């Protein structure tokens, strides 16, 4: 079938009801605040909010009135940037 995925009769870039292409939605895993600590991020919720507001940490995804999460790939990229910055010589 031309223009369809191998696993279904839907088009390869099917747009889900949420308006997000299915291939994008599936590849982004959300992680909760509690899952940040095992990655070495032990900031308080308030400090994370301050860093987000200053564009120094990935933006959260609001799940409900009392629950937020972050896209894991963005968190991993942020950690990678911190590691890469450590390798750069300090500006005088």
C-alpha cells in the first residue's frame, strides 16, 4: 500500500485526535518530578520553575491541575549540554 505504514492501513504520518502526528507522540516519553532525581537532578520544584522561567531548563508539560512532567529526551539533552559545557574552557 502506497502511503501507509507497514503495521496498519492508516497513512504513515497519521494525525491522532490530539492533533499530534502519531510517530511524534509515541517517541516522546514523559517523566515525573520524582524521576528526575535518578538522573542527578535534585532541584526543588520551585527551583525548577525558576530555571524554566529563565529558559535554563526544559519546559514542563502540564498533565492536570496538580501534576506536571517533562519530556525525557529534552531532559537528557539538557544533561548532555551541561556535560559538554564542562569540557569547554572557562571564559576569562
